[in-house]
C-alpha cells in the first residue's frame, strides 16, 4: 500500500472503531454499488472502503419576490439574508 492508501485505510479503521457506519465496494469496477460492512474483517487489497456519507443538506434563502439561493451552511444563509427573506432547511431523504 502507498502512504496515501495507508492514510485512507487508517481513517476508515478509526471511523469504524468510533462506531460510524462503513461501506465497501469492489476494486477494479467489480461492483457499482456501495454495501454495508458488518465490521468483522477489512480486506484493503480487495475492496474500497468509506465512511457512509450522511444525507445531503442545505439552507435555502427565499426572498418575497420568489428568488432563491442555496447555501451549504446556516451561517452562509444568514449572511445572505435580507429583510423579509425566509430560510428553509432542506435535507435529503433516502428510501
């Protein structure tokens, strides 16, 4: 493994030790989907691993004129806010 691959593996192992959900997929395009890892063994030479990403979320500033602007953080949305604007928090829902 290269130094960068070792760093990525360490991040996954630490996240697993912290109780975060881990996913895996086959190396060399053998799988196109990420699967839940049961936490028993890791085979970094056979599979790619990642910490399961959380749902996407953003904050929308909606003006009284119907203009909208999406922001990645609440602070960014509040900095953009003008009188009469509303902030709407949106979160991705996965089935």
